[in-house]
């Protein structure tokens, strides 16, 4: 366990150093991440000047609401802490790169609990640190999403821990990590909720069943933590954004306009070569940076499904169930991200 943890930390630090060497202070990373820092600093300034909660800032063009700041409070505290040591410009970059080893550690904790296999957990954490999604978010300085990706494995770990050993403590841990996600990046918490719900149902079915969770001493602390630490702090943000945290449109219309691609072609058509001539309300918005599954992952999943008896034989037999739920959740979330209509419908 110690060697695996040390390997993950060293690999994360090495990747962070590479990211620092390759960093361009004039790139989009610095500009967008610095904007997050500026909003956090303005929130602190208004709190100090008014001696209490501040809902509005006169700065940023014609003024800007600060009520939505609760949705990224954890991210704001993270970047403020690092900028206090390294200054504004370097501080935001250190805040981003310092998350890399933490990515690996939180994923290692979750994968170790899910698979029960030290080698698989180590490989999973190393691959997670090299994930294109993480480095794409890092390249544009999307700090709230990066901080949310640190917390998400801990939320999954706490759900699994609660399913395996229901108690007031595990209930409190689960509710606490869910609340932490909500105040780190509220939009990520909303988008992750369906996947987390499905994962929780699987964990219940796999382990102790629903009866143990019906005890008020188990779900009571979890519910209290979510409401007090996650929901109530976000109420001003919900009201300010019209009941849709950080969405430009309402929850349903924003989801439809942002994610719908309506066609199974977009599983494969990464650059819109096949569907480029489709009318605008049908073709996928490539410029928006949509996520695609691609042919290679589909072929890999199909190969493992066909050769499952050979792949999960012998000492790997315990990995079959974690693999199935991970693959199913990935496909479910990918399908869900395309909007409320089936991606195979016209």
C-alpha cells in the first residue's frame, strides 16, 4: 500500500512539473483561471468592506452578482490559498497542477475499495491522472471542474463504504462528501447526480441491501449533512440563477440546447465529417467541444464483452462485477449527456 501510494504521488508530482515547464503565462489557462481568482478575491473584498455576506459587486463591467459564488466556494478557497503564497498568476497555475497527485490519490482510494485489488487500483489511478479530460480542463483553466473531479471519487468511495457497512459514521461521511461536491462545483454535482444514483443502487444490490439503509440512524446524518452543508449554502445561488445553478437557460432547456446531438452517428463522427451538411438543429455542435466516445473505446468494450470468460478468469474473477458497473455507468452517463432524447432517434 505504501509503495503504491508513493508511486502515485511521485507520478503526479512529475506530471505537475511537466505541466509547469510547458505552461505559457499568456495562454488561455492563465486568463480563465485568473478570472476565477479575481471573482474569489472580489468576494473576500466585499465581505470585508460590508462586514457580512455580500450579494453584489460593482466591479466587472456593470456589476456582477456574488450570490452564485456559493456554487464554487470550495474552488475559491483552493485558489485563494495557493495565490496567497505564489501570487496571482503563478498561484492559479500551482492551484491547477497541485491537483494532479490528488487526482491519483482520490481515485486510488475509490478503486481500491471497488476492486479490492492493489495493482488494478494503482493502474487505474495512474491512467486517471493521464486522462485527456483532466488535461483538457487544465489547458483551459477550468478550476471548478478540476476540483469537482478530485471530489467525485471520494463521493463514490463514500457511497460504496456506506453500502458495505451502514452506520451513522458512514452516513455522515457520504453526506459530507456529497455536500463538498455541491459547494465545490454545484453544476457538476447536478450533472453527476443521475450517475451517482445508479451507482448507489448497484452498491445496495451488491452488498447489504436496502433494509440496512432504512434505519434513521444511517440516513439521518447523511441527509442532515447534505441539507446543511450542500443545499442551504446554494439556495442564494439557485435563486440568483433562476433555479438553475450556473446555467444560462432553465434546467431542461439548457440541457437540450447544450447537449442534444440526436444521432448515433456522433458516437463515431468526431469532427462532423459525415454530418457536417446536416441542418443546424440536427448536427452536433462541434465548436462547443462536445465529448465523443469514439470507435476505439467501443471496440475495446466489445472485445472484453466477447472474451469476458477468458479476461476475468482465475485471479481476475472478482473484477468482473466492478468492470460491468463501470462500463455501464460510463455508457449511461454518455447517453444522458446527449440530452433527454435518445441519441439513436431522429
